[in-house]
């Protein structure tokens, strides 16, 4: 077993409103990768949290008649509840208003000041409030924010700047040497072409037009730009610049930052430069995932096309919801959430392919062997070998996809093994073997192979459907404490192991029309 560490982070979310399935996707994806690495024997550490400062939060709180602190405290409780409901296995949840973060960020800024990375000047630029970001004239698209397309406002203020240009050559060289730092690489090409190649502009890192932020340590009239504050969470949470930095020493550098595609510039330019300026190692990889979009574009409350994870989980269960999100999203392209597709996948992939395989196999152990898994027999069928070979191939394929964070592709590999196992039932026709006494040994082989295939499937789905994985193993009477290495073990099922007499149905088929209507209603907020 490899004994390596794996530090993985989500972006820290703005607590500006209720989290929809897009936000949840990012969390579920990160959790899935973390669980996969844990299963493979890594010492894993997952960080998530909230990005609580900035003008946007201050404005939302004011609109609600709350102080920013009251607002973020309430939102933090809700976020923690949601991640609990979604079974997110994080190790730390950081809030940027926590003293541990605030203190460390101020120390980081002091270090920048000492090193001459920060200077005072005057800023004029186009500000996009929802994105908390300034743009130059050149960066605007049709006079609007290049990231979200909304109106921008011309603003001028006294401000501190981070001397990005000092690091321009360094970052260019870094990308030349590490072309795969950002995946998919198309995203790296985008930021390189649009932001690095034309020349880096110094970054304005303080604001004095509002006060909901971390005060500059040398000038309390200014609060820190929310992105500098936020990015630092990846190290402050580990105790960087604190009395106890043991986690920092153990887990930094991050092995993977998972981020949405629209925030890659901050993670792909500013973050590496900040780290380099602090003399710290860089994260190993950034994965910029795409977006879940709806038929009518981006999810938006005003359009009435937002879908919340709670509405899916309460009706279809956690594992079906996670399965759908992870299976849906391709590695590099936006993916369309369609209610009819959700229901079809539930019925075909979960109820039919997986659920039926489990219930048929258990029913056969009960029917032909009194509920006891038979000893693997010496008598083979002509189909055993190809099932074995197929498994080996798919195991390799799943691993290579998961190792490269192509989670949807990894899931599809597992499902092709599920389909192959279903085909094995058709090929071997155990019901026919059961009628011929001389075929009894063959029947044992077939049933043993089916149970063993299910054992392997249960392990492979564990990173994204841990509840279902456990249920399958328990229904088969097998130990549910498994590791990825168990996929390489043969003959581990003890003869005579008792399967469940009346297994619970894992995924009951859905009525298509009724459920499409339910999801559509949920989207419009009138379930
Ligand atoms: N606070 C910043 C991140 C700071 S990290 C140092 C932020 N927060 S956010 O709440 O706006 O977005 C958090 C994440 O949710 C982003 O990675 C974003 O891409 C993701 N998603 C929001 N909507 C999404 C979809 N519809 N689909 C997939 N992910 C999307 O940005």
C-alpha cells in the first residue's frame, strides 16, 4: 500500500445564498476524489469552507437587514448542514472570518510589505461587484464584465498594489516548465493567452470604500481585497503562520485544488505568484471543472431554473443524486442538467443495471444454494475467462481515469463492467444450469463469479456511492471495510457466507412522467 499524503481543496464558497447543484457539484467531486485516494491508501486531507468577506456579502447582509457577521454565521450553519446531508467527508471547514485565518493573512501581508511586494498607489478601473473584481478597459467584453457579463462601474480609490509584474518572467517560465499544471490544458492556454502573455498588471489588493474585510495590517482604513484573503485559506487552514503549523508541514503543497473554470485566473496566476513570493512550494495541480447548465442557460433564481440538492436527495436518495452529478459532468465541457435525463439514468443505470444485478444475484444464491455462497468450483464455463479479462481491463481503465480526475469517465468504466456482468448472466443462463444435475458444479462457478463481481463493483463505486457500496457488501454477507487493494485479491469469499434473505431494493424504478414533473416543479420552487 502506498503511504503518501493527498491534500485536496474545494474553492471556498461565497455565502451569498442557498447552494444549488452547481455549487454542490464542486463539493461532491472533491469529496469523491478524496474518497478514491483514501481507498487507495493515501493519507488524505480535504479542506472546504466559506469566503465570507467582501462587498458582495456586505450588500447581501444589508438587504436582509442583518450585519454581515449575523448573515455569515447563519449561512455557515446551513452550509455545514448541507455538507452533512451530502455526506461530505471533509477534514476542515474554514471560514475566512475566523481569527486563525485573519491573523495569518495579516502576517502574510506583513511579509509581502517587508519584501517590497506591495506598494501604495491610486486605482482606477472597471469594477464588477458580483465578481468582486476590477478589470481594465481592454479586458471588458462589450463594455461588460468578461466573467459574468454584467454591468461594471468605473471606480477610483487610494489603494495598495501587489507588484505582479515583478513575477511575470517567473510565471511564464513556470508554465513553460509545467504545461500540465492546469487541467484541462485548454484552460491554461486561455489564461496564458489572455492574461499572462499580454503582460501582467499589478493587482490592486486593498479597498477603502467598504469595511467588511480583513484590515491591512499597516493601514486600518483599508481592507484587503477579498481574493487575496480567500486564496490564503488553503494554507492558513493548515496552520501556516500560526503556533501550530504541523498540518502545514505535513500536507502542503496541495496535491489538487478543485476549482470552477471561471476562477482559474485567480488560482492559475495570482495564487502561484503569492506562494512564490512567500517562498512556498506551489500546488501540484489545478483542476478547473466546467459548469452544470440548464436548457435556458445558467442556473438563476429569476429565470426559475435553479435546482437544489435537497430536493433531489429527499426524493431519490443521496447516492442517486451524487451518481447523477458525477456521471453527468464531462471532464472539460459544460453539461446540461435535464430532468428527463436524471430519471432515465436513475432507471437504466441504477435500478436496472446495478440494482437488478444485485437482486438477481442474491435471489439466485437463495434459490439455488439456500442463501449460502457456494465454494468456487474447479469446473469452469466458457465465459469465465472473458469476464475476468474484462474486469482486469476495466480496473486499469478506471484507475487511470480516476488518477487523472476524469471522474465521469471512471464511472462509465465501472458501468461497463456492470453491463458485462449482466451479460455474463445471460451467457451462462444459471436457471438452465440449475435444471441439469450434472451442471451443478458449473452453477457454483457462475454464482461465485457473480458474487465476486458484485464485491468488486461495490469497491469501485465506493468513492461516489459509499452508502450503496456498503449495502451491497452487507447484503452479500461480506465485510464492508474494504480497500482498493481488495480488487486485486481473488478467492476472498468464504464458502458458506450467508447472503441476505430478503435484500432491500436499492433503487426502485421511477415513473418517468411523474418524476419529470416533480423535478420541474422543484426547479420552479413550487413542489
Ligand atoms: N469564493 C470564490 C472562491 C474562492 S476560492 C479561494 C467563489 N465562490 S462561489 O461560491 O461563487 O463559487 C464556488 C464554486 O462553485 C466555483 O468553483 C464555481 O465554479 C462553482 N459553481 C457555481 N455554479 C456552478 C455550476 N452551475 N456548475 C458547476 N460549478 C459551479 O467563486
